[in-house]
C-alpha cells in the first residue's frame, strides 16, 4: 500500500509518497481501506514541524478520513466488515474527561494518520459514517466537526435564540456556523473577504463582519447582538482574543480553539474578571461526542462544506492551498483518485 510519509526532517518538501507493507489487524483492531481524507490547519503545522518539533519521524500525517473495514482482528465483530467508518481523532479517548495518556493517542501525530491507502486502528477507535454523506464529506468530521460541536453543543450548551460569534471561514468556523443554525442560535461571523461573507450569509449567518475593514470587530459584534454575544468560537488565538473579549456578554464564554493569528501576545486580563467571563480551552472531543454530533447531522440532513477535492497524488498542492487560506470550509483528498 502507498502512504504520504514525512521522513528525515520536517517541511512540505520532505513529504513523499512511498510504498509500505500491508499491516494485519491485531486483537481488537480493524484494517481500513481508506477512501478519503481532509486537511486541518494542525496537519500543516505538524508537517512544518511547528506543532510538535519533537514528533518522531517517519510520520503519516493527517487525523481525518474515511475508510471501509476490510479485515478484523481477533475479538472483533465480523459484522463490522464492509462498514464505512471514520477513525476518531484521539484513539484512546472514548468518553469522559481527557487525560494526558488519552491525548497522546491522536492520529497524524504522534500516531500515524489517514494519508494512506490502508490503516490499522482499534475497533473502538472508529465510528460509522452518517448514511447520507459521501466519503469525502464525512472525512471532514473527526477533528474540525467534533471541535465545533464540542464548543457549541457540549461545553457551550448553546440553546435556541442565543448568539454565537465565529471567526473566519475555515473548517472549524464553518462547522460552528452550521451547528449554530442547527441548534437554533443566531450566528455572527467574521472574514477578511466580502465574497466569503456572502457565502456565509447564504448558509444562515445573520451578521457578517469584515475584520480587515473593522479592526474593532469585537465591539461591532457586541453592539449588533445588543449586549454582547453568548459564545465566541475563538480560532484566531492571541491576536484576536482581545476583540473576542470585547464581543462577549457579561458572564459569556470564549471557546479557545486555535492559534491562526499566533499563540503568544500581551493580553489585558482585567475585562475577563470584571465581566465574569469564562475562557475554556477545547481539544477536539471524545467518541461519544462524535456519535452525538453524527446523530444531529443525520437527523437534520446536514452536509459539511467541502471547498475543493484533490487526488491522492495532489496532497502537497492541497497543503500549499491550505497555507494560503483562500478556502471556505474544508479541503479534502479523494484517496481513490
Ligand atoms: N483545539 C482544537 O481541538 C482544534 C481543532 C481544530 C482546529 N484547531 C485550530 O483552530 C484553528 C482553525 O483551524 P481550521 O482547520 O479551521 O483552519 P483553516 O481552515 O485553515 O482556517 C483558515 C481561515 O481562518 C481565517 N483566519 C485566518 N487568520 C485569521 C484571523 N487572524 N482572524 C480571523 N480569522 C482568521 C481565514 O478566514 P477568512 O479568509 O474568512 O478571513 C482563513 O481562511 C487552527 O489554529 C487550528 O490549529 C484546534
């Protein structure tokens, strides 16, 4: 089987398509014939050596994908054969609070990931694909989808009529927009581009703010909401946190998810305490959350937003495009092409 392998040192130019021996599933494991994968910003950081510079190489990158169960190991129900499944992001995190050990079981680093024609994972570490989704659509769900679901539906406890502000129009943010609408929330969104804001409006975003034209977008969002938003889906990180604090209402919540604008910057903590805010870190989510999200997706017939699909041999070009940030929603790989 072939896989994209990062070997020797970090950098996109070190990513090469290589042949590897087929692995047989051990007890409690399944082997998947992979059909699709999707890229996350984390995967790009991992390839560049910026996510974890101590990550041992070689590594097969990417956490997200879909495969068909083609072999099962001892103790695994043979009824799984032929199922379309998605590996979960943290293979050992099935439910409950995360632990250091569970968070060390993530695909695409430290464990090998989904950019391969075949992969062997734990039978507990996969969930079934919602029936109405294509493989490429479902390949977007394990990291970006579950993260947005966790921020809104699980930790955020968003209820109908509440207001959510999500930043930019990348993978996590567009899922946050879709889940916000599905939960009956008012969703505000920011973007650097008017055409992306128009697409977000078509998906149900109520207020669309250009963060380049409005550097004080947090204040703008707070005023549009009346007295601040209930939840900010904070994917920008250190460079956007000050405006996110401006956006949120007294007693509101900021789900701290990403670092698109960087991870370290001077930050005035006073408004956080004076306004009784909660800043909650989010690290994807566990298998039970993934299954709850899938039930909601299936019930509402929701479809993830796929911007562009690349063939298996076009993986480097897909990573380059991810780095340009021109996409809306997700960039995917069709592993059968
Ligand atoms: N904690 C977790 O569990 C978790 C899970 C998934 C992702 N993440 C993190 O969350 C972040 C987003 O991930 P992703 O995969 O959704 O990324 P992505 O798809 O690559 O998002 C790119 C988009 O983000 C927007 N953006 C870039 N800089 C921005 C800024 N300063 N302010 C507002 N928007 C900005 C741009 O949208 P416009 O072109 O519309 O401006 C850009 O197109 C990353 O830092 C990622 O590592 C964390």
